[in-house]
C-alpha cells in the first residue's frame, strides 16, 4: 500500500497550501534511476501552469483516469494492463516510485500510462481542465494518524470540491484506506460535497478493477479492514462516458 500520497490541502486550493507529503526520497536503486533517466522523457509529462490536452498527451481519445499518489506503481500497472481501452495519468512525487512504475510500464509495454512527478494540487489546479476526467483513484493516502497532523490529510473539502469539478458528469471518485477514522472522515467529506452522489449505502464493496496488494492481503489475513468509497459526479452539465465499476 502506498501511504505516501502526492499532496494535500487544509483550506482553499490556493497557494501557499499545506503539503501532505514529506519528501523522503529514500534509496533510489540503480534500476529505478536508469528508468527515470531513460523512460521518464518518454512516459513523463513535465509540470507546466497550462491546461494539458490529455488526448494529445496519450496520442488518442479514450477514457481518462487520474491517480494521485501511486506509490510503487504495482496497482496502477495492473489496472492499466487489464483495461487497455483506458488511459491512466499518475501523479507521484517520490522518485523510487516513479522509477518503479516506469520499469513496469516498460516490462508490460504499457502505452496507456503517463506520469507527472510533481505536487498534485498544482497539477490539478493548473493542468487538468474541468470535466475532463472519467475517474479519479486515490488508494491508501497517507493517514497522518496523529490528531495534530489530521490537517495534512489529503481528503479535505476544498480538494474534494476541486476533484469533483474535474470529473465528467457520471465520472467517479474512488478512495480506499485501511484506517477506520480516516475512512469515516472521507465518508463525511464526500457526502457533504454537493457535486457527488454515493454509489453505495455508506462504504462500497471493493470494485473488481482494484486489485489486492500483497500488503493488503496480509493485513486482511490478520483481521485488518479496508474501506472503499465510490462517489459519482451528478449528471448536470455535459455528459461523458459512464465507466462501469
């Protein structure tokens, strides 16, 4: 599970904002470093304060799914490989994870994944057009378990409002966490967002497209729980392709 997600806010999505991540790069392996040097120019998208044409970035029109904080990229690669008809844009700040996903992209010849290595709030605020995404995935963001750090959690009302505006009508926002108090906070924040409608009564069953990670499987065997939330944007405005869960 990737508990180091890309970013967070505790107030309006304007700079300066509170970052939810500590840039702990850790050890970058030689293979990861080579992948960043040789593959990021091909599969990476440089941050720029200008709207990104997603169809141009991927070289085709297709449903677009954004993932914030993909960790080491195993889940991202599995989903992309199983759904080649969709395009996946991952945002991550940590170099080992970027290098790891790049290696998976190369190993599986994935043409439907792109990476932006940058602060997510800045990317969302400046590069992603309103009503341009079919889905947004945020799996196991950093729970910041200490109460005094809760303000750094990713899922806060201003960011959820921004995320909702980037979804096409009918598009979905899928969150997952293994921290119960964070799950309850997520449910409260998403339920309060007027643009979103819960797809379930409370928490959702894990959609089939989200694979179990090794860490998650081990936790489930120990009796730990994982909470999934899937909310859809309401149908007002122009309509987009409705992705089945």
